[in-house]
């Protein structure tokens, strides 16, 4: 009889806690699910550079640490976080905390720290503190991923992460620029006309020569060397390299 009473009490307690709403059940499960890191882009960066983390169960207020140093979170979605590598960070585990749950650590290389391994190939720098990636030698081919995308990351993506149909984020920028008609200012021309910088709305807006307000709109104009780099890339055929 005593055993039956205990069983009834347990069943009653469970019934009181579950309201039968499957959506509510899923919400509660999400609250306790540990965050999962699937990919970090780029896998190495300098202090002050932006990093995109893709995965799942990130919630709305995640805490991201680089080898124990907390980073500033600039964008959060359920499956994506964007952060800035914090001052004081060194190479080591990147971890996401959501409530009391932590992700499995992912090794991240903070360039310029003593713990970093020797890179197997050149890496782009997106440093917002004033140190920029080295320019390719005169006559050397310009790389879109190594030389051009970091310029967009530093100066453009805060506004052009989708506004006016313009996506300049890594992985999306090339398809949104090359041989794509402009939707604002000089709409009869292409955003990037391969082989012709003077006919490319991107270049003319950055140079401030025509097609509307000079870009970046809420920041100083691009340095002359970065503008020249974009021109070289377009004049060389705007390759996706």
C-alpha cells in the first residue's frame, strides 16, 4: 500500500510539471541543450578581428571565451555567433557558455601570440586596431579571399550584412558583387564589372567619384592602398580566388 501511494505521488508530480504542450516541451529542451560548435571562420585571427562561429543551441545570451578571455558578442542567432577576438586572448580553447552549459572546446589560434603554430599558408588579417594585412607585391595576383574580403570585414559588414540586398559577409560577398546589377545609384551598371574598375559601382562608391554617397557611409574613406587593391582585383578580372 505504501509503495502504491509513493508511485501515485510521483505520477501526480510529473503531471503537474508537464502541460502537454509539445512546443513548450521543445522550448524547455532547448534551454538545457548544450551549445555545439561546428565551424569557426576563420580558424585563426588577430586581436580585434571578427570571427563567425556556426553551430547550434546558442540561445540569446551566450558567453564566448578565447582561452578564458571573454569576447564581445556582436551578433547572436540560434545557429550563428559573431564576436571580436578580445584583448588579452591567446591561442587555446574557444568555448561557448549558455547558462550552465558549455560547448566542447575548439582550438583557436590568436595570431601574434607565442602559442600560435607556424601557419601552413598565408592568412588574412582583419585587424580593426590599425594593423592591416600585408599587401601583395606589385605585379603579384590579388586574392579575393586573402586581400579583398578582409577589407569588407573591417569596413563594410557592420552595415552591409544584408541591407538593401547587399551582403558583404564572407561566403556571400562575391556572389552579391560580380556581374550583379546595382540596385542603388547607377542602376544601369554592375556592382563589379570584371576588368573595368571605372565601370564598377563598388569602386566608384568607394572612391567617391559617382553613383551616390561615398562609402563607407559612417566611417572615413578607405585608405589609398586598400582602394588601389580593390581596383587591381577588378582590373585583373575580379577572380574568385
